[in-house]
C-alpha cells in the first residue's frame, strides 16, 4: 500500500465529464489499495474569468481581495470531485488552503509556502477517506487567503507530498510526459522515461512549460519523486527524480526554447565600478526580472551591457534605461523583442567536454548568428534571432541525437 | 457617527454594474461619517447554478461538500465589492464566514449561528476600513464550512449587527419595503413605515417573502432595529422594530397569503389518547414540517384530523398516512394540494375583539368557504380553496381598510 499524491490541472477538470473521468482514475488507484490525496486546479479558464472581472473594475485590484476572488476556482472543483466520488460510493473530503492549513508568507498573488500541517489529512487517510486538496491557495499568518501564482497547484501538490512523506507525486496534465524538446517543433521529439530534478529545473527556467519551476525546486529540495503523465491516456509518463550517476547515459537530455524574452542593450557605458549595480538595482526596484546578463569590455574605455527580460517588461526596462542613461554615461539604449533563447540541458555536461563547441558549430552550420551566450553547470543557452528558433531547435535535437534512446557524446 | 450594517441581496449584486451601484450607496453612507459593515449574497442565480452542477453529479450530494461549493458565491461578490470600493479610493476588507469567525452548529445547508466574534471587524472599522462580510456562510466547531439555508444572508446581517451593537441594520432588496399585502395582488397595497418584530415574524411565516423568518426572530431576540428598503431607489423603506403601544394605531397591519401548502385529512380516527401523537411523530421523523393542525370531535366516537404541509411534502405525508391508517384506525387518507392559507396579522388584535368575526364575515360575503382556521395572539389564518386566494386577499385588505393610513377597528 502506497501513499500517492495526484495533481490534476485545469484542462483535466474543465467540466463535469472530465471531473468524472478524474474520479474514475482516482478510484482505480484507490481500489489497488493505495491511500490517495488529490490536488486540483480550477476549471480551465475560470481563473482568467475571475481576474478579468476584477480588472474590469480596477486596473490594479487590491491583491488581498484578488486572492479571495480567484481562490474560489479551486474551491468549486474540490467540492465537485468529492461529491462525484461520493456518488461512486467512495468517502472523500475536501480541504481548502486554510483548512489544512498550508501556511504561506503574505505575498498575495505569488506567496511562498512556509509550513504545511499534514495531521488532519493523515487522520482522514487513516479513516479510509480520499482527501481532495484545493491547489494554488494558502493562508498567511494573519488569516488572509493567499495564492501561489500561476502553476502554483503543482507546488501545492509537491508540498503536500513532502509533508505527508508520500511515496509518489503524480502530476496529471494534457501532455503525456517530459519530451526531449517541444513536439510541436519537431516530430523527432522523444518522451523521456526519467529526468533529473536539476535538469527539469533548468528546462522549466528555459521555457519548457510542463512543470512549474517552483514545484520542481521544492521536489528537489525535499526529495519528492515526481511523475508527469497524461490525464487522458494510460501512458507511463516521465519520472522526475534524483539524478543518478550517468542516468540513461545521456550528456544532453533536452533542447528548450523561450521566445517570450526581449533584449536590452546599453552601449558605450563608462567602464568603471558600480555602473552595472546601478542599472540592475533600478530594474529590481521596478520588479523587472532579468534573465541573462552579458557584458563585453571594449578597448576604448567603454563597455556594452546586454540583458534579457520578459517581453512584457521590455517597455518598462527601456524607460529605466533612458532614465539613467546620462547618470551611467551610456551612448544609447537599444531594445529588441525579436529574439529567442535556445538551450541545451543535460546533467552529463558536467563530465563531458566539447558540448558547447558542438552547439555553436551546429548553429553556425545553419548560418544562425549567436547574440548572447550564458552557461550553467548543466545548461548552455544562446540568444538568437526569433525567426530561427524552430530551425535551431530541430538542428540541435538532431545533432545531439535526442530522437535516439541515448547519446553518449562524440 | 453611527455604526450601520447593510445587507444587499442577490439581485442587488447581480453583475458588475450593480456591484458598482452598491459601492456608490455604501460610499455615500460612509461619507456621511458612518462606520459601515456590508453583508452580501451571491450574484442572483449563482447559488442555483452551483447546486444544479452538484445535483447533476449526485442526487443527494454530500452536504459538507455542497456547502464548500455554494459558499463560493458570496466569496466572489465580497471580493468584487472590496475591489470596487478600492477603485473609488475607499479602504475595504472582506470577511468570509470562517474569517470572522461566525460559528454555527454542523447542520450543513441550514446551520444555526451559535457565536459571532466581532473583534476583528471592530478593529478594521476603527482603522477606518469598510468591512464586507460574506453572508449565508459560517464555520462549525470542526472547521468545516457551513451555510445557513435560503435567505440566510439576512440572518448573517442581523447577527453581525447584534454582535457589533450596530445602530441600524438595513436590508436592501428589490422591493422598497414591507407592504400591507403583496402589491401584485392588489394595487391598493400600501407600504408600511413601521412594523413590529412579532408582526413581521407572523408575516414571514404566513408567506410574505420580504425577510427571512430566522432573521426576524434573531432581530427580535437581540433588539436589532431593521430597515427593509430598495437598492434601486431612495425610498425610505420600512422600519421593523420593537412593538410600541398602539404603533400606528392599527389593529390589522397586513394580509398575507401562502399558496405553497397542501392539506391532508385522516378521517374516522379512533377518538382516544395517543392517536395524534402517533401521526405527528412519524411525520417529524420523516422531516415533514407541519404547519396548521385542526381536529374535530364528532359524536360517533370517531374524529377527523386535518393538517397542512409544504406542497412539496404532500406525497411523503400521504404515504405516511397510508402506512399508519390501520394502526390508528382511520377510514381514509385524503390529500388536497388545491388550497391557500390567507392570514391577517396585527399586534393590535391583542386588545380588540371582533377581528376574527370580521374576517370570517368578509370571506363569507365573497362566498368563500373556510376549510380550516388557526389563530395566534396576533394572527388569524384561514385555509380556503386556492382559486379564491387573490379575491380573499383583496376583500380582506379592503375590509380592514389597509389602503388607508390607519384602521382603528370597528
């Protein structure tokens, strides 16, 4: 008998028929003798419908009240699933964020989990109940409802799994696992059987949308074994787990692509200490999240700084650039939304050399110019012109042989 | 500076425009220097939409989960009103049932209030905030969400007013006050400026739908002054208050009519002790609420018992009658859904005689046969054939001169 946490996303609970489908899947796992905790999102579209209502009233709605509003989405689905399971003869009980409680800080709209008390859930499981948990929501120390931000239900599921010491956390979604790259870009994309937590983390931060980045980080820190699989078929899915030595033998596990970033360049900056600090502290104050940063020192006593931000933050970042242009002695502030960040990810990079060279060579062969380069221990990212993004993904996917079961370098 | 509790029903918050209208009314009262607590229902139709979803899944949904589901309706409106007031520059904070907390028993779907802690609300009011309270919902001692039953938001409002010692509780609805009778039946119906708590209670139990019966009882027991008025115009409304000596001087204040009852008769019962007890304890066990009961003793050693129940309970009551027919020695069990209960209500009846006679005489003049009679201290009810109900209401309204400012008997 295992303790399993399952999470179903918005499309999986999009209407009453789909909720009935989820109930059947939960019941089947229960019949196998497992203890089940099910974490749900709101019906697909519901969170946006509620947000649209609030924003039609006020451009910047009070964040506390926004959380009161949007948290109703999951409240509806958990009650409906519990009622559906009841109609099938199973005893089920729903938990809202404040009922567990899942305690967070007071960062309304993107709160961080500080504590989760699993005692009541455990008691219900011991009495033979199926427990249904409203994802995405928590309660702050002052008794206010909070929400965890987009994709937060994944994080709720992992947190519940960690608190209960679950044997497995299954993330059910509308894709059947984690792929070597986006299958819409190349039909040679291959589903992975396993992937390491760190690789998954790099993939999430590189544009792969299959798992919420904070959920992956939480799973990694708490050693929660995750499976990503489809609600709509019985395929095995992908196990996200501790990286084992030479897992699957791959050097490169996946190619990711993010086309939602934009590039800002400050040219001819004074080449002296403190200039970069001034620029990026102003961006941070304006809540602009910066991804890649590249600085080149020229020989004329001046330097260029280029950084990438979310495309939706480009105007804000440009304004800040203009504002401090004179202070930092910049010649010009240039913005470019026409970029893509292509990344290759693989835990095996740690022990193989020549991976970066192979990436740059592959792009060069396709006549794709590299504008920026950034590397981590297990990832290499290149910024290129947006129109080449699919070509680059296909070329890299082929070059590293990701359509084959494993690639051992070379 | 007064502390005012306002309650707005479902049609008053039916869409974003109407919520904006409520916000303007609240703001105006606030600008006059008052402290405001606003209790809201769900958008009109929303509770039914949620109930329909649940019932399409399961005929008898789990009651705990049903309360989790339907309580989202008020959660949406309180957040939207708080956001709307925020957009107008007012500081507002919403409270759900569990956040106050408003404690109830565990009677899901029709829970009774056991305690209300107004400390947090008071603190918010003292800091200059407008407080918005989700009506209809509470929390039981085990931390489960409960709801108070249909019309429960009225009760929430009165409970909040009582807990805070409010100067006034205003019930905003889609009618502009309490009338001498249903204005749809006679255009001679007149709005009352004042009515006593007890009279209002008898009216509510006699079929007048303007106020929830439990809210009136609560207001009476806690001495909360209530005003019933329209959300959609500035008319003064009706003050429901402690009965004062000869208030407005009327003997009869209103005529009410309930066409949703049915009549059951057991004929030829053994005329011996315990027979009635057997019948009504079985009905109580089956949760059939009995309204009027009339028993006539005949001279042939047998008796007839007639009682009224909600029309929706008629079949259940008939079945029970059939089941114990032999035990209690009844000749027949007769059911009749074709009835109406017409009532005249007035605190002044206590000190005037001849009121009942005048009622019976008025009905006789219209050739309306009286099937059952039941009286309380301040009410006389007659069961008649349903088709005569409007005629009876108009005749009684005229006979007691209710279209005129006051009627002093005679």
